[in-house]
C-alpha cells in the first residue's frame, strides 16, 4: 500500500473520533515510549496530519478532556506549593510561593489551534 493511500485510510478511520471530539470538546491523547505524551486538539491534529505528521490509527488515540487534565495539574501544583511552603516555614526560609488561579471556562480560547 502506498504511503499516501495508507495516510488517507488512517485519516478516514479517525473521522468518527474527530466528530466525537468536536461534539464533546475533547482532545486526542497518545502516550508511548517512542513518542511520549501527546495532546492534540482536533484542529491541530488535522493540521499535523495534512503535513504528514501524527498519522496514527485510532487504536493509538484516546479522547480526553483537556480542561479536566488542567484541573488535575492545578490541584497537583497547589499540593506542591503547599509542601514547599511548609518546608520553607520549618527551615525559616522567608520565600513563600503563591499560586494564581486562572479562570478557565470550558471552550475558552487558548494558544492552540482548535
């Protein structure tokens, strides 16, 4: 099978996932030893695929909420800052870290192609 035909077959096989991702405000997620962790909005993934990149079959992708992921990162960051501040207090280090919460609403435009 030629590379172009194979690429088109992969893109066509991903169409139901694209429809679901766009309907549910989800992004494509992939994690492997070779590629690492990849998050791609539907628009970004289409752009990359049009340039011959990230051409992976549906079984290599999972749909996930980027907002939920960010909420988890925010929680973890808060826990680390709290741990740092507790240690700083014990060591009498005057530097206290603060975390500013961003008001992220679902569907908010961020710096990625959506």
